[in-house]
C-alpha cells in the first residue's frame, strides 16, 4: 500500500514539473 502511494505522489510531482517547464516555454 505505502509503495503504491509513494509512486502515485512521485508521479504527480513529475507531472507538475513537466507542466511547469512547458508553461515556461510557452511564455
């Protein structure tokens, strides 16, 4: 259970990083 939760959190962090990087490129 804990492992899946950690993986889910890491996945969300990666999405936020990727999204923020693309938003910077747009500007």
